[in-house]
C-alpha cells in the first residue's frame, strides 16, 4: 500500500483494544487494531514511522471520538472524510463496495464479487477485504464465508464477532443482503 507522505498517526483506546489511526491531508487513511495483520508496521512503529499527530488534529481527534461512540452503541454511522487512495484501483472498488453494506447486514465474498461485476474474483475480493486499511469504519467485518460462517478478520475473529453482535447482524447464516439471493 502507498500512503501519502504527510500522513500522521495517533493511538486511541477502544472497548475492543487500542487502535492506531492514520490521517493524510485528504482524510482518515487508517484504523488498525494494535498488532493487526496487514498493518503497515514500519510506518506505525519503525524508525521512520509517521509523525504522531498533534492532539488537536481534527481528523484523528474526530475519528477517535466517533470510533468510541460507535463501539459504545451511541453512533450508527461514521461521518469522516476518508482517504482510500493507498490501495490499487481494484482494492479501492472493493472498499467502496464495503461502505454500501448497511449496519446489521452481511454479504459473502462471492456475492461481493458478483456485485462488483466479477463473480470469479472471490479470492481477489477476499484479499482486498483483508487488506482494508480502515477497520470498522470501512466495514470489512460484515463479509462472511459462503455458508454464512465467520471467516478471517485481520483484527481477529473475536473482534469480528463483537462488531457483528453490536450491529445485531446474523452471525452464522448468510444475511439478507440483496445480492445474497443471486450468489
């Protein structure tokens, strides 16, 4: 992934554990649970890590506030400027599709590929979902296996289960997403 050179970061505590937030001049570009698979470790923790954003950085401050509200059940949607430009064109199309999955709904990887006009791209869709840099905000946790089972989540299956429970989403059945019926 490529991130804007002026990206800054902050750490925030949440009910699901600490997260690292990243923002570029265009908007929020990252939300990773600490130690999450596919996090940009060098940029977050390495010797050339992104600068720690000032405590009054508007995007980082607002992202932390909205994330805590969301996880506390006090917010239903995020209202943040997002910067998805770090991914490939295909990844960005998958991430934009994830933003269209309503709270409390789920979709399978296959149905997501069908929705994107490429039903044979199940593995590529899965890889793009797994590399989503904006955990929770871009709701990759709403994607389930073909049989409705919980499958990989870069932040851990316990967090995925907790997020779906918070959203009152069906956990072990393919959900009533319009594309599910055709997959």
